[in-house]
C-alpha cells in the first residue's frame, strides 16, 4: 500500500498535472482533427522533458539503492 501512495503523490506533482492536461488537450484536438504544428512542437518538447526527467529520477533511485 505504501508503494501505491508514493506513486499517487508523484502523479500529483506540477509537471505530471501539466503533462496529463496537455495529453488530454492533445487527444481532444486529435479526435477533432485540429492539431496545429505549433501545438505539436510544444507538446513534443514537454513530453520529452517529462519522460527524460522521470527516467533520470528512476535511474538515480536505482543507483542509490545499490
């Protein structure tokens, strides 16, 4: 249960909330067929940043536990 609470608290960080909102907007725009190139560029940068920092944090946690 502790792992569940830890994951929920990580999900509620600002970068996660922004990423989830942008993903929702992206899904709506894709469904409507109205995605503009500027939005695609911004979305790609934010998603890359989010997963890049998340991957680095996971790597750091694994290195600390050794």
